[in-house]
C-alpha cells in the first residue's frame, strides 16, 4: 500500500510491524511523493511562464495539499510500530477486547460510499471530457492528445515535458493515485478516533460499575486512574504524530468545498457537468462531516467520564479517586490539529453551519445570475438576428 508504507500491517503479531526506507512499499510511496512534488513544481513553472496566477492558484493549493498528505502519511508510518506497541500494552491492561463490530461496519460503509462516489465522479467527468475532445478531433490518437493537452487536470504537465501516449497513460495513473491520498488521511482519522472512543466507553462503564457497586478499593481505583493516564498518553502521542495529518485533512476538504461551491457560479446547461459537480460536492461534504463527527465523539466521551467521576458519592471518596478527579479534569483527551484547534462537538456544529451557509449563499447567487444570463442572452439574440 503506497499511502501507508508499514510492513506487517495484516499480521496478527504487532511485533512484525516495521518501517524500512528500503521496502517496496516505502519506495513506491516515495515515488508517489516525488511525482506529487513534480506536478506541484510544474504548476509553479506554468504560472511563471504564462504569467497567469489566478487560473492556476487553486491547482497549486490542491497539489500542495497532496504533497503534505504524503509527508504526513510517511511521518506517521515511521512512528506506527512504536504506537501499536504502546497500544498493545494498554490492551493487555484493560483487557484485549475484540474490535467494535459497529465501528468496523461504519468504516467499511463509509469507504464503499466514498469510493463509489469518487469513481462515479471520475467516470462522469472523464466521459464528458472525452466527448468534448471527440467533437474537436477525428482520430482516436488526436482525441487522446487533445484530452491530455487541453482538458485533464494535469494538462500543464504535458505542456512542459511534452506529450506521447505512453507517458500520458503513466501520468494519468499516477495522478489518479495521488488524488486518493486525501481519502487515506480521512479514513485514518475516522478509524483511530473510533478505536479511542471504544476504549473510553469501556473505561466509562468500569467507573459506572464501581459507583453502582459502591466499591471504594484504592487498588481498583488506582488501576482505573492508570488506564486513564495511558489513554491520555496515547492520545498525546497521536496528537504529536497525527496533528499534521489532521490539519491537512481539514484544510483539504474545506478547500474542496470552497472550489466546488465556486463552480456553482459557472453557468452551464450541461447535465453531465452539473451531475459531476453535485457528486464531487456531496462527497466532500460527507467527508468533512465524517472527519468531524468521529473525532468529536472522542472529546464527548471523555466529557461523560468527567461527569461520572464528579458524581462519585462522598462516602466512596479516597485518595485515588481524588487523584483521578484531578487527572480527568486537567488532562484532556481530544484530537487536535497541531494545537491550532481541537475537534469538539462545538467545532463540528460551527463547521456544519459554515458549510451550510456557504452553500445557501452560493445557491442564492446562482439563482439570481442564471435568470439575468438568460435574459441577456435572449436580448442579444433579438438585437443581432441571423441573416
């Protein structure tokens, strides 16, 4: 897997996990990284040669996010064996329970839905672009060349390095793969958040059971406090190693929403272009909501633990419960983007509100522009009749 070059991912023994710069996975991942850097560099070169910054700015930003996505993925892969070893220690302490089947099912459903939407968007977009190329050229070779030089998103590459059919196919395959890096970062956030939420629920249920049975054993509460601290330590480790990926994931999806939303203002009566836009917009909105709700559930579950700890009766109080109370109140478990922001329920509602408002404003602008455009077009036809 080129997006996450860790060996032994599908082995049961976590000790088989390792990262090597000389493995085929890492070499392939570095190849994709170098290609994304190459594409980004050519965008800058094209901007300078053509002296046209506005038309290529969005592509430059998007290509830069792809480079950052690969960098964050490789960085996380380097630390993954150590993180899994720490996680296994926690599993041994808390009890090696099976993975939450509901979480696995939800992640699989999201992967299937996003993959279908992405594939449908690619197919509709490429079909429309080939139809445009077919109208301009007569032979199959000329259609492919027109498609490569004037239509596809990486057409600037061929203007710099030249075009031939073999290189075009290779570049298209690589380019489609590097566009999928954002999918990997999103699913990594969703999966890790879900696993942490499962463990927090387990800890919450233990505290709830101790309160219900009125157990004030210092040894038992000490074990609860140590489990909570290890979860805090793991979350802090993930924030240090995954914070960059959180930033890239959020900024990429927000940027795509802005770009897709701006496409609403481009007047078109073509059904395929409209359908392609709607698919892309729906996919992006679903992705940003998913990477918001799952990490936010982590902070929400920790808040429930705080509420249970604070509700411990005075008759049960001991030194370990007092320590646990201080620890729960002053150490937060939540994913953050390099301390720039923390993913909480309030942040999710804010993002959802911003996205909804942005879409409503653009749709309102579009409904005002289209009638004016049609009126102007009809008046122009009247003023300049055909001979």
